[in-house]
């Protein structure tokens, strides 16, 4: 029976150990991205709710996330090229590239939100209920996607898509409300109390922010898809 020389076995173990170290390193980077992207989204939502100027901070976080995404991609390619991982290790490394992109979008969309706030100016008197309702759901989705990544919960993707349906419904509900003339006399009287410019600011800012939140929810679903792929090896069709 053919036997591998001891030196070859030692070399194989050595290479496997280096791969494990590389996977641990990329995992830690991804979790750092998750935390930073959470902070970015939550801070942007708080800025909308309370009128706090956080554009500089959000921009810095967005740039950090972009740089880290590139670092993850470079590290993933290096691990694949140098150690030729297979099965679960390969799926994890490949998925980390997609997940890091998702977390970088978590950083970019908050910057888009604070840019909307800066462009629109004064919107303190706006009805913010629709945005804050969606923001609450999106926050839950972000936390769930990160928790799924930590625990490798393959079932989280289905839960995330159910939540995404709610987010989509909230967006289209508000859009229909904006474009449909009100037949309620009380609502019309309330509108008369505000200037036409303020009304446009309220609706435009809310629609834009709702759209960005809707995109964040999509990327939370994609993180769930990646976790499912890591665990099962089966890619889910994205909607």
C-alpha cells in the first residue's frame, strides 16, 4: 500500500493550519465590518429622527467599509490561490466576498440618507412615522443577518425575506399615499397649515430615505443567502 512520506504529511498539516489562520482572520474582519455597518445605518436613522448632523462621521465610516471590502477581496483571492481550499472552506471564503460587499452597502446607503437630509434642509415638522416604522424593521433585519452569520443559521434567509416583504409593502404604501389626492377634509386642512415647499420636502425626503432603507433590507437578505450557501452548499435564487 502506498504511504505518504511523513514530511509530506507534516507539510500538508502545516498548509491546513495556515489556511485555518487565514479563515479566522477573514472572519474577524467580516465581523468588524458588520459592527461598523450597523453603527452607520443606526446613526443615519437617528440623524433623520433627531436632526443631528453626522455627515462627516458617516462618510468616514463609509470609506473605511469600502477599504475593508477591498481587503477582504484581496485576502480571499490570496487564500484561494495559495491554499486551494475545498468544500466548506471554499464556500466560506467565496461568500465572504459577497458579504463584505453587502456590509459596504450598509455603509454607503446611510451616507446617501444623510446627503438627502443636508439637501432638503429643514424637515423637523414632517411626519416621520413611515420612515421610522420601516427603519425599525430594517434594523431588525440587519441584526438578524449579522446574528445568522455568527451562528451560521441557514434558516435566517427565509425569515429575512419575510421581513423584506413587509419593508417593500411599507415603501409602496407610502408612495401610493403621496401620489393619491386626499379626500379627507381633515387631512386637507392640515396640509394648508404647511407651505407647498415644506410639503414637497417632506414627501421627497421620506421617499428617498425609504428607498435607501429598502435597498439595505435587500442586502440583509443577501447576507442571509450567503449564510445558507456556506452551510448547505446550495445557492438560493434571489428575488
